[in-house]
């Protein structure tokens, strides 16, 4: 006789996410403790409320079956596109990105950033598209459907002025294509136009990359029209790079990229952010200056200390130990998510789990990197830490989906033979 075990969600994943959320709320509270009180001092209360709402949302979505999530991927994706398109009418900006339209604003009140929830719906839709084919795509031409699924919302978000979120969508696309079994050489050729766009800032760099590209195309041996298309796309990107730099990027976006190369080039404006961040983290030492006692933060020298640069507060006040604890928790979160992906019952579930893990990974890598000037400043928040209701909700909805996938995975809901 065979007795089926009761499905058990991945509770360690939920516990790690909860620890990260509590850790984050404590740091949001600390970020508001400045010598001159500001509105930030009260934001931790809102973050607690949003955590409660997010936990309810995570529980609700964890009750939905994976098959329902697969069915709902298409209508949720279409709804996301409608909301993103509405930003051109109802959108507004904030902070340095005041000229953008990334926030949904109704009646003068900012509701949230639809791009955060869009990351989840794109992961679901992309997983549905990739899981619908029997064999992993091998040719570039076979990647047109995944490219459209990610490209349409990404273009809408870019048009709204949110360059940071678009980076996450690129990371999601390549991570899920890799997990679906697309050959690495195909992924390199797919990414080649982006490399040309970035490398065009230097004639020598672009020339070296173009030579390497020719070698890769010869090694890949694609269809003639496909190979010509890749080469022409790279040439086109090299030509339009100066146009994008001069006319398409907003002034604050250009300045952020310049400051990444040399923070001292604008030490009192755009470079001020990263300089103060490095000072704060570097002054923390091993044990930090103490909870709520960071001097860069208390004197309000550290910009956006409750959102984009909250990791700098961790480094200054809790030192290397606090940073190591936060990064260790994130590492466990990533590993548990990948474990769920490897133990999933079907390709759709596995792709969704890996896509959500990739989204978190890009967020953490970019956010931590920009506080240390290892990455350009893009305004990407730190999951579970940075203040923001829509991002907290999106992060916990992802946790709820992962809990559902884990409870249906073969590692949990298998059978016993008696």
C-alpha cells in the first residue's frame, strides 16, 4: 500500500524572509534617527503595516495551486502591461528621478511602483512560454517569444524613466533562459548588442569586442541570415550609442554613470552619494558604531538612507558583522530558492522558482554594489530592507509562490511504499 505524505512548504525559506524583513524594519527605524528629526523617523511604522499586508498576500497566494498560477500568468501579464502604459498619464517621479514617471499616482498620492509587481508577472509569463516547448531553444530566432515577453514591459518601464528596474528584467531573462537549457554561446550572442552599446564608449574596447564577436559567430555557425543579423545589430548599437547618451538618457542618469567611473568628478552632487556611502561603510569597522549611532546617518550626510542606501546604514552601525549577517541571510534565501527550483515537479514551477531567485539576486548584487561604487547608481532597492510598500509586497508574494511550489515539489509530496 502506498501512503502519500502531506505536502510541507519550505518553512526555512519563510523564516529567512521574515528575519530579513525584521532586520530591514530595524534598519528603517535606525535610518530615521537623525539629529534633526524628519518624516523618515515615522516611516518604520508604515513598513510594519506593509509587512503585515505582505504576509497576508503571501499566505493567500501560497494557497493557489501551481496550475492556477500557470493559468493566471497570461491575464496577469496583460494587466501589468495596461498598468505600465497608464504611467504615461498617471505616473510621477521622486527624488533625483523627479522627471521620471515610474510611480503610479492618483489624486496626488503615490500608490506604488508597478514595475515591482511586473517582475513577478513577467517571471510567470516567461516560465509559461519556456515550459510550453519540448526542447530548449537552440537558435537565436527561437528566442523571439521570450524576448517579446520581457521586452514589452521593459520598454514601457524604460520609457517611464526607470532605468534601474529594466536591469532586473534583463537579469531575469538571461537567468531563466539559462535554466531552460539555452546554450551559453547562444546567450552570449543574444547579449552581444548590449555589450556593444556599453563598449561603444571606447573605440578600442568596441573594436576588440567586435573582433571577438566575429570569432564567436564563426564558432556558433548560425544560419547565414542569423549571423548577419547579429553582426548588424552590434554595428547598429555602436552607431547609436552616442545618440542615446546625448539625447535619450536623462541628465541624472548620465551623471550617475560618469560618477561610477570617477566619484570625485562631481563630489558635491552626484558623486556625493557614493562618497558618503563609502565613508559610512568604511567607518563601521568590525562591530560598527552601534545601532542608531551612525554619524554619517545622524548628520544626514548619507542620502536616501532609508531606501537606496540602507545597506550603508547597516555597514556603518553594525560593521562587518552586521553586513556578513545580512549577506548570509540573502545567501540562504538564494540557495533555498534554487533548491525549490531543482526539486519542482515540472518545468513551469522550476522556471518560476529560479526566475524569482534571479530577480532577488540582481537586486542584492546591484544595490550592494552601488553602495560600494562597484556598480553604477541605479536606484534599485534592497529586498526586505529598503523602505517601500510595493516592493515589500512584491517580495513576499514571491515568497508565497515559492512556498506553494515547494509544497508541490517531489521532495515534499512524494509517496511512501508500505
